[in-house]
């Protein structure tokens, strides 16, 4: 089936899920988003972009940013980050603090909060400004110079962030932060507060489907580095439902509590879906259904 | 690179790892295997089989059997097994009993021991003889009518199996076994005691690379069912190192403590490697290195 | 206040709690007990026994038996049992299997199920018949030759005992059982199935208030051994509510799911209360209230 | 045996343990203390004080302060603190963060760090200056107006305190702190940095052996409140070795990483021992041996 047709049918198939579940509620600016919005975009490696629904409405990317932060660190110094972060699924949120403690301050993977703090910390050391470096990458890959973070979201997260602070201090107690705790947290919440559309995110992630080659033809990552980031996304990208996501969708992907999901189809393209209401797994309910349907119709899957 | 050449070079690249680590030691018949053996076989969907090293020596398949047991159950009744078993990575062995307890007797995935006991229990209910059903499948797919289990291995496992008994009784306490505990354990250890060569296992698993089609052209699984089993292998097939395995090798795979690893390259073929000495992750050290090298040389990877 | 008066007033104070909560339900013979029964007995070191309510009705002693099993083992070989069992509070049931696993098969204390299995196993090795040895002690100390176990209760427990079997097999996997798993379980459930009255239990436990001296004037335990068993009762005797029990009652005590609680007041006497309905902590709700009131009125407390 | 004689013999019996183990090393000012110091003091309810060894050398009281903070809060508002803190043994340090998380921010007991932070927070709300209130109590009970905290120790703890910060932020994430995180931590480390001698501490704690009556004859706590604090000390006062401590010593006690241990013998007196080298349980090795011997010789035990 043509991509455009598969996209349209997936959108229709997932429509009944829109609004099921609830937007993230821990900060007001996420909780107040209209839950009935729903958009999809697919960017192909050949240059085409197909969109449907609210694909040009900006939303809070939240944890989707973690893939790009990781890419920037790997681009700068290849595999060194793995000395400080593992790449195994965490097996559940219930023990995240316990796990970090038992594993002596080495987070399970770069996509759980503890791991993302370490990656952000490293990017901060490498660039002197992690969130600016990330924003610049997003602007360049998406071709939109006005991509930026939402200061209200960032500030809300800082204020609601006792749990993030607990995690960061625990990392620091194991000497796994190079920069001051408050600075790392500040950079971290700023990155998560980036506001982008489905179209922009799909374009921004295209290097992951193109063996590491950026929009301008230059290389951000080697083919091997790119495959490896995709592998980590597949096993760890959707929190505690990575196994179920692989079973249903079969693609490397990263979700965020803003309701977005970015999925990579190596050598083919990148899909980004967004709908704010989250299902029990913490990922967008409609987004998950849409990706499930899209891979069925398009046969874009890695398995 | 040609498959044959990639296989040869991978064999050479991994040779220094042969004998590193130690064979499984919990039962004498595994502990006494010569650790310097090393074989590889690749069966292509087009019918060709390439082998190198000790690819025609039989070894104890152990947990590799779990993929085939699962396939038989899914073939018989599609997705029903997922009501009794989840499909998420377990996040580590340290909490396997805790996890089973906290999740009210529903194992994390079909490849940890608790999950495999449930799958075996279901196959036993469906067939009246789980281990015979599995052996028959192995014989038919490998084309070797003398494939069989090693009664000495099976008996040793029964005797060493207090931990397996603890797990099975815990499952029973949550009403997640249909058959008597002792019967399930007996079927389970018998399956694990199957003795096969790399060549035979690669051929036996070929339906996983062929969208579910068996050696005789009949269909065991639908394409969708096959993709899903491959997805579960990728996220859960190599114990607590599934994330690292995906990062390094990038293929759905299942390892066993006998030193074998079976890896599926969808639409292309199946690789089976074997060398008895196990690395820290519990999978064959040389086997892991060989698959890592093979996917690099052949570019057979899903990412 | 006189003991008799304190006993009467405690009985009245606790009366409103009788029937609150529910009897243990995991086996029919416990679940069907009339929850409105309530008895108390206090045996003084000076020989007097005071009773009130259903103090002469037999009930299933269940875990109260564990104190006596431990006493017999300590009497036979002093402190050797502590090489196989620790004496720390477990900190909660949720992790009992995890804890046993992390602590390499050494149970936290002799009063959780895992620990009691080890103590029973040792008594079995020492006597060749653990449950008979325990019954004999109970008969001699209570002065009632017809004290016996209830075979229906014992059989029910065996049948409902997958969780106990899981625990025993886990102990065996760590070589912390000397006798066959099934034999240990059989002895264990038989001990728990002893049927006794409040009066009989208070008399049977009197050696714990008398520095180890038995009813016939002979010595079962040294003064030091007795104090130590009392200390373990205080820190570990009431499951996960040992801290709250010490706070409220302030006495070494052991409760059982049959609704009985045995409490020791060193150098003064032993109290036994019974009412089948269990509160949220797994101990008799009315029994707990009665002991709380009794220690307040009598000023019999260790603090 | 006379107290003075029991004290002298206990001192001699424990002498070989002096210097065994190591002083706490997480901050320089504790690590650099001469490990060969050893003092004991016993204050009797009848007014006498007996001392031996380095009983008049000041040391860092650390967690011993937690008993007094709790007493001040209970004195001010009786049992209300138990709505925010439980009173059960924690069952081990390994899961302290997990436990706090699973129990929704309610610490297991007032003597683990998380619980002490909550008690300090409450005292801060009640007094506007928790550490000053505590210092005043210590001065008045010990009769020494120059008792004070060591600012170097307090500052070191603040700097080394990422783990304490993690705990405090986790409490705050569950709304279980009333004051700002940094303020609570500051008060907490200041209290722990109090510097006192064995003699001063034994005198300061005497109200715990006198049913709540202070040095000046006024009442700090009711008899019931005092018994209850003693009960919590017995079940939770010596970290993860409370069970073993009760077994060996049989007294309510609180230890600190400065090497001090305070033990209460209700209606008789208070013992304080100090020697900086800590054994595997985190309490003073010589101090533990000395208390074990002292209770044996004096027969001052609660059991």
C-alpha cells in the first residue's frame, strides 16, 4: 500500500482512541492541553513528507528529546557514554531508585530519567550548553528556525521536580554527574520543554533512518552508531512497555508524556504521531494504535 | 559480502573468544562438555546452508527450545497465551521471584524460566505431550528423524531443579498452571534436554525467517504471528543482556546455557552458533562475538 | 491492679473488636470457625491461672507453635541454629522470596515461614519426629495428655501449600534443608495444626517467663537462652507489625493465623488471647486490643 | 553485681574490641578520630553516675540525636507524628529508597534517615528552630551549658550529603515535608553534629528511664509516651541489626556513626558507650561488646 494511503487508514483506525486516557497531569501546562488533538507525519528518506490531522500543531516533546541528546553525545565521542549508562531495559518503574542504587549509580539506559540526566550532563560538559545544542540540531534538521522550548513548561517542571532532584542527587552521590546538580536539572527540563510539531519531529529524526546522514547531507553519526541508537530505542524507548510495543509495532521508537511518539523505519523513513491522552503504559493511546495500524498497512516494520 | 565469506570471517574473528568463560556448571553433563568446540551454521530462506567449525556436533539446546514451544502454542491458539504471560523484558534475574510475586503469578515473558513453564504447561494441555510435540517439530523442520533429548541431561536437571520447583509451585499458588507441578517440570526439563547441531537448529528455525512457512511449504504461523515472536525474541531472548545484544548484534535471538544461540534475520535466514563457554551474561562468549562479527560483515541486521 | 481485675477489664475493653476483620480464609477449616469467639488466659509464674471468655475452647495454634519448636532446638544445641537462620525483622512480606534469595537461602528470622521450615528441619534431624516432639512438650507443659493436632487442618494446609513448597524448594536450592522437602513440609504443617486452648497455651509457655524452667521444675533452657528467645519474639514475633505491637503492647509475643496470640511477661507470667477474626496486620484484632488494654491495666510490660 | 563493678568488668571484657573495624569515613572529621578511644558512663535513676575510660571526651552524637528529636515532637503533640512516619523495622538498607517509594513517602520508622528528616521537619515547624531546641534540651538535661554542635562536622555532612538530599527530595515529592528541603537538611545535619560526652549523653537520656521525668523534676513525656519511645528504640534503634542487638543486649538503644550507643534500662538508668571504630552492622564494635557484657554482669535487661 502507498504510504499516503497507509497513513490515512491508520489515522482513521486510531481515531476512536483519541481522547482515551488522560494527558499527563503533573504540571498544569501539560494537563490543560486539549486531549482531542491528533496528528501524524511520515518523512521518507527520499524526501517526501506526508501528514494527516494536527500534524502542524506544536506540542511538548518531553522524552522524545532524549534520542537527540544521545545522538549528539554519541556523535561527539562515540561509545564513551556507555561507561556511565547501561543499555538494558529497566524492567519497570517500581524499582528505578532501587535499581540505580543497586547498580551503584549507573542508570539502566539513556531513556529512563536517570540515564537521560547523565546524557544531558555529558552534553553539557561537551558543549557548555546542552539545551541550546539540542535546539540548534532540531532547528537545522527540521528546517524551522523558530523551534524553541516553552519557558512555562520548563519552569513548571522545575517546580514539580522533587523526584527528578532525588534522582539527580542519587547520581551525584555515586559521582556520576560532572556538572552541578541544579545545572543538570535545569538543562534537562529545558530540553524536555522543546515545542515541536509532528512534521518537524519526523524531519528532525530522519537521520536515524538514513544511516546517520543529516538534512544537509553531512554525517552526524556513522551507520553503525545509527543502528545502535535504533537498537536501544527498540529495547528501551517506550518505558515499561517496550516489549509490548515491539510486539505490536515492531519499530524503534521513543515516546514522551506530551503525547508524541517518534518511530524509525530504517532505510525508509520516520513517523511521528501525537495525541495528548496517555494510555496505561504512559504513551499516547491513539498514537500507539495509529503506529500499530500504520505498520500493518504499510508493512514498514523491522521484523 | 557473500554469506559464506561473512560466515568464515566471523568464525575467524570470534576464534580468540572460544573457551573464554565457563560452561554451565549446575549439572555434570553440561559442565563436562569440551569448552573449545565452536560451530556456526547459516540457513538461508532460499534453501542454502553454510557451515563452519563444529556445526555438526550435537549439544544441549536448553532455552533455545523455548522459542519453538512458544511457536507451537501460538500456532494452536494465536494470542491466548498472552493472557497468562507478559512480553516485557524482566530487567534482571535478581528479582525474578519477587517480580512473579508482585505481578501475581504472571511471568514477565515466555523466555524466562517462569514464563517457559507456563508455555510448556499450555502445550502439555493442548497436546497431551509437550516434549514429544516439540521433538516432532524439530525432527520435521531439521529433516533429521533421530533428533531426540538426552535422558541423562533431563534426569540431571530434575535432580538439580529445586529452583525450578520453587518457581513452578509459586506459579501454581497463583493458579497459573493447568497441569500438576511435577508433570510440567518433567516436560520442561525434557524439552530443554533436546540435543541438536547448529545445522539442525538453523534449519529448524527457518520458519521464523520465512513468515511462518515450514520446510514442507505448509504454514505454521501467520506472517503477523511470526513477526511478533521475533519481536519478543529481540526484547527478551537473551536474558538480562537483551539490550546489549540488540545493540551489538541487532537481531532477534535466543540463547541457551548449553552454549548455543539462534538468531533470526527476517526474510533472509537463520544463524546458529555454538561454543560451550559462557560469558558473564550467561550466553556463549564466542557465539556472541561471532554473531556480532557476522552481522557486521554480512549487513544482516534488522536496524 | 490485680491480675484478675486487669484481665476482666481488658476483656471488656476488647469486646467491641470481636468479630472485626475476618478469620484466615486460605483453608476451609480455618475459614469456617465462628469469628465471635473470644478467650483470654493468664498463667502466673507463681502457679495461678486466670481465665475469661472462651479460654477453654481449642483452636489451631498455627504459627504460635514456632516459638516452641525454636525452644526445643535451642535446648538441644544452643545457638547453632543461628548459623542457618538470622534474627532480624524481615521488613515486610512483599519481599520474602526476594530476601531469601538475596541472602542466599538464610531466612531472616525463625518466625517467618522460611525460617520456621529451617527450624523444623533441624528439629526433625535432632528427634526423628519434629511434630511428635513438639506435641509431647505441649502435653507435658500444659498438663493435658490429649493435646493433639487436627488432621483435617494439616491435610488442608498440605493441599493449599504451593507457596510453602516454593519456599521450601528455594531453601533446598541453597542447601539449607537437611531432610527431604516433602518431609519437612509435612512436619511443618502438622506442628501448625496443633489444637489447644488459651489456658493450655499459657501454661505451655510458662517456661519463657520462668527463665527456662519447666512445669516439673526441670530446666528446658538457660536463663540466657530464654531471654534471647523472648528478644527474638519481641522483634520478629508478629510478622510485619512487630514494631507497632512493641509500641502498643510492649511484650514479646507470637501470633498465629488461627487467631491466637501468646505474650510473655518475663518473671511474671504468660498471657494467651484468642479470637479468630484477623485485623489488617494478620493478627487477631480483638486479641491485639485485649493485650494492649491488659498491659495498660496491669502494668505488665517490659519497658 | 554492683553497677560500678559491672561497668568495670564490661569495660575490660570489651577492651580487645577497641579499634576493631573502622570509624565512619564519609566525612573527614569523623574519619580522622582516633579509633582507640573508649568510654562508658552509666547514669542511674537514683542520681548516681559511674564512668570508665574516655567518658568525658566529646564525640559526634550523630543518629543518637534522633531519639531526642522524636521525644521533643512527641512531647509537643503526642502521637501525631505517626501519621507521617511508621514504626516498623525497615528490614535492611538495601531497599530504603524503594521502600519509601512503595510506601508513598511514609518512612518506615523515625530512626532511619528518611524518618528522622520528617521528625526534624516537624520539630522545625513546631519550634522555628529544630537544632536549637534540641541543643537546649541536651544542655538542660546534661547540666552542661556548653554543649553545642561542631560546625565543621555539620558543614562536611552538608557537602557529602547527596544521598540525604535525594531522600529529602523524595519525601517532598510525596508532600511529606512542611519546610523547604534545604532548610530541613540543614537542621538535620546540625542536630547530628552535636558534640557530647558519654557522661553528658547518659544524663541527657535519663528521662527515658524515669517514665518521662526530666532532670529538674518536670515532666517531658508521660509514662506511656516514654515506654513507647523505648519500644521503638528496641525494634528500630540499631539500623539493620536491631534483632541481633535485642538478642545480645536486650535493651532499647540508639547508635550513631560517631561510635556512640545510648541504651535505656527502664526504671534503672541509662548507659552510654563510645568507641569510634564501627563493626559490620554500622554500630561501634567495642560499644556493642561492652553493652553485651554489661547487661550480662548487671542483669539490667528488659527480658
